[in-house]
C-alpha cells in the first residue's frame, strides 16, 4: 500500500533504466507499491553512466554531490522544499531535463498502448514480476527491430 496525496494505492511498481542513445531498457525492476522510487535508482544504473535523468522522486542532495564527484551529469529534476519553492531558472531547467527523461515515459506508453499493460493481471508478486520483465524484453526486441530498419 502507498499513498499519493490522500488517495491510497495497492499494488506494484515497475522501474526501468533506459539507454539514452537507443531507447533500449538496460535494467528493470519490479517492487511492491510501498517501496519508494528513490530506493530503486541504484538497481537501475549500469555504473558507466555519463548522465542520469529522472523525475523529482529521485532528487537528493547526497545523490547530487555523489554524481558530481564521479563526473556524472545530474539531470534529475529538482523539487521544491517546504517553505522554498522552485525558482524560475529551476523550473526552466526541469523542463529541459524532462525532454530527455521522456524516453522512459515512451517505454511505459508503449507497454500500455500496445500490450495493454495498465494493471497487473495476477495475484502473486512473482507472476506479475515475470510478466513485467517479459514485456520489457518484448519492448526491447521491437525497439531493436525498428533501430535496424532505420
């Protein structure tokens, strides 16, 4: 169970890491809904990244310092804090970062539109995880075919 605002959700979350150049999924994980997105970021990285792009849920000052020490571009969108909203410059940067982050959203849109993956089908975690990972593989096969045609 997890809450978004005041609404309660039960279920699972799928997380993916996508290669910026090809749009292929290089890492995928599947968790219960109560696991926060930011806890999965380490599982979605290859260790060879030159840049990391993600939405606001992954934002962290510690992570930002760590990326800068490693020479990795920190493209994670910034979020406002209590009593400190985002500046105009930060909002503009978030908008520029979202263009690149769109690659991940395209993969999820593909899973929803072409594979009907809007809700999980099974009752057990392991079966739903298998289905999600299998759909990620199918998505990669389709993407590879389209890359070869181009």
